[in-house]
C-alpha cells in the first residue's frame, strides 16, 4: 500500500480528482533533463519524457547539473539568502546582464530598471502598479500645468490685460455671468477635470491573453472562467483582438477624454485641452501561451506598437512564458520589432530551482518612488539572483549557443509536428509557435462518433484525455494550454534529442490513428 494513501487529501483534492479522471494524477519522484520519473504501482521509477517542461520554466531541463552545482556552491558557501534592505550586488549584476542582452536584441541603449518578484503574476502586477503610479503622476503633472495657465488667465482678467471671448463660454456650455467673468468657467473646468481624473484607468489586453491569476492580473487574463468571479476585485480591462487597428481605435474613441485649462493668447482668454492619460497600459504576450500557443504576426505587432506610440500608452510585454531563450532570443518580442516600456520575465529565470521573476521598466517611464512602495520579503534574494545569473550566463555563452539551439531544436520539433499534421489533416487542425514553444491543435471532437471522445470534448476535457493517453500509453507528459484545450503544448528544454522527437512522433501518430478510426476504447487512461 502506498504509505500516503492513509493521509487525508487536503491539498486541492478536487483538482487531484480531475487529474485522476484522465490518469494524470501520478507521482513524480525525480527529474533530470527532459525526463521525469514516476513511481509505478510497484514502487519502481519509470521514466516519462516531459514535454510540459514546467510549463516553460525549464529551458535547461530538470535539475540541470550546472545549475544544481551552482546552487550547491551557494548553499555550501552559506549565501545570505534573506538579507533584505542591503546592497544586493548580485541583483545589480543581474539587472546589468539583463540590460546588456536586451540592449543587444532591441538595438537600444536606454536602461531598463529592474524590480524583482517571485512569480510571473507578481511581475505583471508590479508592472501594472508601476504603470498606474506613472499614469497618476502624469495626470497630476498635466493638471498642475493646466492650473498654472488658468491662474495666468485669472490674473490677466483681473488686471484688465485680457478679456474673455464668447467662445470660452460656448466651449464650456456656460453663460457669461454678471460678475467675475471667469467664475463659472473655472468652476466648470474644475468640475470636468475632477470627473475625468476620477475615472478608473483602462488596461488593454489581447483576446486569448494570459497574465496570471492574482487579483489584479486575473482581470487581464481573457479566460472568463478565471476572471469573471473576481471582476469586482480588480482593474478594468478591455480586451481587443489581434491585428485590428480599427478595434483599437474604437476603444480609444470610447475611452478618451481631455483635461481642461485656460491660457491667455493675444489679450484673450482661451480654453486649452490636454489628452487625459486614461490608458494604464497595453499588455501582450508575443507568443500567447495559455491561449493556445499563438504567436503575434509582425503585422499584429506593428499595429500594437503604432497604437502605443501614437497615444503614449505604455506597452507591458509579458515574456514570462516566451522569454529566456525559448524562442531563440531573450525576448521573443525582439524578433517582432516590438519595444516594451515594460518587460516581465519569470519561469526559466529561476533555472528550474528558484522562484524568481523580474519587471523591467525603461528609464523614460521609470518612477524612482516605486521602489519605496513595492516590495516582497522573498524578492531579490541572493539565491534566486545568483541562479538567474547562471541561467543568463548559460544562455549567452559561446556567442549565444543556447539561443541557437532553441531555434534549431524547435525547428526539428516543429518539422515533425507538421509531418504528423500533413498525414492526419482530418485530425490535426494546426501546428503553431516559435522555437521551443509549440502548439498542436486538434480539430473539435464534440461531434465525434465515439462516445468517450465526444463526451470528453463536450466537457472541455478532450486535451486532458489525450494527455492521459500520452502519459499512460507512451510515457510522454504534456498538457493542453489552459484556455485552448484542443491545443497540446510542447515546451521541452534545449537538450531535446532527435530520439525524443521520434518518440513523440510515434505517440502522436498513435493518437491520430485512434481519433481517425474513432477507436476511443483504445485510449489508455490509467
Ligand atoms: N504570464 C504568462 C504569459 C504566463 O504563461 C504565466 C503562467 N503560465 C503567467 C503570466 C503567470 O505566471 P505565474 O504562474 O508564475 O504566476
């Protein structure tokens, strides 16, 4: 008997039950490279080829020997893991290294300041908070500048050097008063500015996007099941489709507004307007992960960048899943001509051992006071920073060999997936992705002949059932993406071998034959 079977299951028992229904509730006891070892019924270890890759957090595989050696060295050397409020030279070095590679990839030299955090969602929330602090400060600066002009107008009217033309009253919908000519004007401007400035900021995000599940970030995650129960807790997001400049323009037209003030021009008072900074930020993943491995096209990227530039809307580029080499560069977005005001990195930053994330903000947006209002006990710790430095060193050494490896291995894997799709166009809808971030989408099976396949598809569990079969029949681990459950994800490490690709080909071919023949009874789910 498994000694743990006597223990009452209190750690997410419902989720475990769901996993059990597709034979996915196995126990892994060891991990090495692209292999996890599961404990079988006899207590023995059985190797499983892991294509889920910690959902993208294992660019160098499980327990990479070089990263483990660095971790040992740190622990043996009694590294002061928690030394909050001190000099943190390792964090300084890590930020510098990130900047060095980012500058190279983007072809810019503007510094990006780093705020460290623990998880992907936290890095996103740090970016959103920073963007909001910056927006509020920009709004305050605009109001102050407008108030200065209004004061000048008041003084000029009072000393008789300026008059108030009818156009000013017309503009504001007020009548010329009997007394102080500016009193109703200033009152109306103050009222309108107050109303405008009190508006909630709008955060733009892409349909299909995923940015985390914390209170703020989940409102920027498109998946309704994750988001809507918590709508009352979070930020206001508007979701826009990829590749539509018109959709962006429509949202802008609906949300935009102005802040008002007065000034004096040639002895006449006039109303001046400043665009109200209503957009907090625009969030995007260069390759949507949980949305089904959907890369932005260059055209999609251009539309977003042009919108952001034209309307001073900060771009938050979520590279949490796509970054750190997975698509052949530190930033997948750098291959698309995108320039983030903010970048969020996490997952592989911790080398598979540490929990680490970072939010980077470019100098022109940077607000130093953010450092005093945002922190976490666990962020910027010595252990995770040193491990992240090791990861960057491994990525960038030998002229970026690991980046090239990700591209080359990714191409080999994608070529195989395409081959399977070509053989089974009736079963496989599309192969998508970049580098080692690939998706394999099946055609909808909700009208399938075989009841087991049809019911799994109807219940939204189709991808999990296929994952269960891959695991139990072929000892291959992967999962569907969170919000597109007909798409299996493949995110192995750069160590991926041709033999491992061959094993996946065999397994996927078996799945496709079962689906083509509607032989649901051949699915092995335990
Ligand atoms: N953004 C993206 C693009 C992600 O893929 C994820 C995790 N899947 C997150 C944010 C959230 O990261 P975490 O799970 O570390 O909070």
